[in-house]
C-alpha cells in the first residue's frame, strides 16, 4: 500500500530547472564594469562581485579582456585574469560579458604604430584567440563584445586607416566561429567612441561615430551581431537632453554642449540615432550600451587632463543622471544590456585624480559609496522582476 508509495515519491527529487541561457532574456538588464584585481586575488574579486550581485542587485558584469596580455607570445596563453572573473561570476550567479580588445605586438600589421592599439594583420588570429577562450571556459561566457571604439586610431591604429568594412570582416569571422561553438553566446558589435571626425597632419585619427556607424551597416554588420554596441559618457548634461536643445547652464565651466552643438555630447541623441538607423536597415537588434556613466570629481583632489566637464558635475548630479539614464534605456525599449562605467576603478587606482577612469567610479575615496551607488541598489531592488523577464 500507501506506505511504500509515499517512500517512493519522497525518493524522487524535484527536477532542478535548467537556467535559461542569457540570450533568451531580451528584457532590459543592467550591469557594471568591474576592473579585475591587479594581484589576481580571488578573494578580492569575490568581494567586488558579491557587491555587484548582492548590494547592487545586478545580474551582469563586464570584464575587459586584453588579448595582448593573455597571449603575449603566439600560442602561449595566460588565462588567469579571465578565469578570475568567470569563476566569480559562477560563484555568485552572475552573467559575464567579456569585451575583447588590443592585438598583441606579434599579431599586428607591418608598419602599424605600436604606441597605439590596433587590429591584427590577419583577422583569423583574433578568431583563434576568441575560440581558444571559449574552449577554455565552455558554457561559462554569456556575451562577447568584439573590439571597442574602432572609429578612433587610439584603438584601431592600422596602416589601412579607419576602415569600417575591415572591422565588419573581423566581426563576421568572429560571429560565425563563436556561433558554431556556442550559439548561446551573445555577440555584441564593438561600441564606437561618440565624437566628430578628426584629422591630424593629414591623417584621419577619428571618424564621426554616425558616419562610421552607417559604414558598418553598409558593410553588413547586422548579419553578424545579436546586439549593437554603444558607448556614452554623458559629459555635463543630462540623459534626456537632445544635442540640438541643450538648455544653457551659465555656471558650466566646460562649454562644449552649450557653445558648440554636436550630436556626440548627447546620450539621448547618440542612442536614439543608432537605434533608428538599425531599424531603417531592417534590423531588429537592440543596443548593448557597454559603457555609460557621468564623471564627478567633487570628492577628489583634482581631475584628469581634459576632464573639465567632470568639474561641473556634482555627486548628486551623477546620481540623478545615472538613474534617469537607466530609466530612459528601459522605457525607450531600444536597449537590451547596459553596463555602468564603472564599479571599482577608483579604489583600484588608489583614487588617483589624474586617472581618467576614477571620476566615473561609484566607489569614492576611503571606500565611501558615492550617492549613485545606493541609488542603483535601490533601482535594482525595484526592477528585479523586469530584469528577469517576469
């Protein structure tokens, strides 16, 4: 009878639900850039990631993978910096996005200026690196951003110049190889540097991001990406302001957005234009904002060269504008993943006021949480269901 049946039932464990691959949840989700511990100490890394998933309630973090450091000699890999992030993500149930950049010297083109970062001579070598990484950490990488800011020669110094079709060739080969290995990895196209064109002594050192974006679309970018990368660091105006309608702020020391109207000052104009142009090309991809944030130096002793705009932003404005940007991205319904720049460059760099990553850090001097930290934690607590796709 009944007795035996009860025992049998008790012995059958409930099936554990298989976690859905990240690629299947296309709701707006918020993450943050975490700088790995320079001493590669897993305990330090865990402290950061525990904060991201616990206190900040985020489901994602981004880690930069510098190819030049991982494979300084061809075929000899040091995966430790990548392993650090991946194992932490696993322990705390976070998704991880790896942004892969900077070819090592041995892979660069003949005649490429080695004082700047740039692409490999043979795009297949980049593909070999990315596939080696996936094979090293099978099933553990949720998203990969293929390069970064390839419209400026600081990141893409090539004797061939800043050619969007060259970038799309790298993206296509990477996309096809990754999808053959693991179709659940989200491929994000490299986010551009928002800005106008720049010519230095007859050499084009930057291409306007809208111009370059159109050239990537014309070269077929949308066939080889799940999500369209974007960057915007908001200067000294808010995230709802369009570039051609900036209300004057007479107290602002940095006058760019007020006196020299250009689309690249505006968070909103940048993101909306990218999204509109994707739609016009027939794409259904959303944006992945792989870097966004507002800089403030209110609690620092100085500021990085060229960062006058950060002097205009109070910590309170940094908080207000960041939350406003997050709500905008969710409500506009054009963004899939957004990564706040940044979590912990402040403490990692000893809050050096001349380091241009520090004013964006949400952890201020002496480990004090800046106001934006608590505001993001509060936002996540209120939006957990949305981010989980419930």
